[in-house]
C-alpha cells in the first residue's frame, strides 16, 4: 500500500505537492469514487484517475549512462535523430533527468519515476554536478575568482587540470549545483571563452569511470535512496 499522492507523483503526472492539492480539490478518484482527504493509501490494482486521466503504474527503473556526443537527451526527435533512449533496452517509458546538450558527453540519469526526476531537477536540490570543460584560452587566477563570484551563476568549485600553451586551451574541472540551460557554456562566455568540449563526470556521488561512451547500468535502490538523501529539503 502506498500513499495516493506518492503514486500520482511517481507516475510523472505532477509533483507530490500538486497531487495533494488535486486531492483536496476533489480532482482524484480511486475506483470510481472521489477521494478528497490526504492520507489515503492505495493498492496495486486500484484504479486512480486524476482530472479524468487514468494513472498508469509501472515498476520503477533508474539508469546512469555515459552519453555519447551527437545524441539528443530527449525521448524522441521530429528529425529522427538518435536519442539517448535508443541506447537503453527496456520496455518502460523512461526519460532523461534534465538535459545534456547534443555535443556534451557524460553522466546522464534516466528513469520512469516522475517524482524522482522532479526532485533531482529542482534547482533547490543542490546536488553537485562536476564537468570537465575544454576552453579556448588559458584560464588565469583572476578569471577563476571572477567565475567564483558570479551573481547569475553559482560556481561551487573550479580547478584548472591542465593547460596547452601551443593550442591556447585549458582543461577545467567545474562544479555547479543548478541546472540552467547551457549553464557551463554560459559561465565561460561571461569571460569570453568558448567551450570546445564538455563532459559531465559526476552527479552527487555517482561517476562514470566504469562506463565507456554509450554504456549504461541500472542504479540500485541504495543509490536511489542516497540520491534522495542529498536533496536539501
Ligand atoms: N552546461 C552546458 O553548457 N551544457 C550541458 O550540456 C550541461 C551543462
């Protein structure tokens, strides 16, 4: 038996809080009857309808993949380009937790658990994501300090891993916890650098050291619980 609002949220219909609002506002039916109080638990075969939509429940799956370059982090593409879903063998309706750009590689989570995905993607979740970025310049100490004190973007950590004087490029490890669109590229743009290559190397305690490009594995329940525990409530 699971709480009604949790089942609605895990289906991906909406957040748990929104599900509670929908219940209180008499928008939820269980086996044909309106439920308008919180605390009701449901069984696997109970039929749940929210705003007249039947909620489908399936076993939850969680994956981590090392996304290759030139792959979309969407479930489908109208131009028929390859998406990250094409890499994973499952009959579940999984989708990526957030996005990596088409040309970005590295760690991406996928799941069919809507509540998990919503929680991970909340900017307030504060889960640290570390990237390795190749930029077209030699990053100076002053520039590093400038990036650490940006108002628009919160850079948690930044380390120069190596520099290539001949090509005038730097390899930089940078940690952020928000997930704005093109965030890393935009962070480097603030000091007029282009990001030539970008890969996400870690997400909280997860990394992709054991995964080659395009390889994936399922997360176990301990890892899923640990990711939940990282979220700042
Ligand atoms: N920041 C970016 O600029 N691109 C990504 O794909 C991820 C983070």
